[in-house]
């Protein structure tokens, strides 16, 4: 029997925001909604969002905001092989990952970007 990777939702949601909307977006979550800010990963700006973390990323060159989701797995190598199925596009060039970070990028059939990472790589 071939080993299957276990997948689960990660705690991290990234909102990729164009520069012209960035400050207003951060202000909305910080001052209008008053969400608790996550400060231990500065300069990254994030907020507690229920049981999740919402990260606000300034991204030059985009015209509208995008939501990116995190999926965690118990075995990154098996997960990579398992996700070689129709409708799942590997898109590692979308954003560089730190050296040694055991993760990769995929896109769902509806073009939602997902970071797939080992359970111990996720920021809590």
C-alpha cells in the first residue's frame, strides 16, 4: 500500500494587497476592527483572526487583493507526489521561500494559491 500524506488546514491566511491599498487595509484591521496584532514576526504585519493568523502582505505589481491559504502535511515529500493530479498546479515561482523551508506552492482549480508545508514549519 502506498503511503498517503495527511493534509489539514493551517492557521495562516495571507492577504496579498496592492501597495495603493496596503496602509488602508492595515488600518482597517488594526484600528477599525481592533483585531489583536501579531508582533513577534515583525516586520510582517499580522492579526489574530479567530483561531487563525491573518497576514497582510504588500505586493507590488498586483491590481487587486488575493487570499492565499496554508495547508499543513505530515510528509512533504509524499504530499508533493500525491498532489501531482489534474487540476492541481505547482507554482513555486509565485513567491520565493526561505532556504531550507520545507514547503511548496500550489494552486487550486479555482486559482487560490496554497502554501503546502510540513506541520512543524507553520507559524503559530
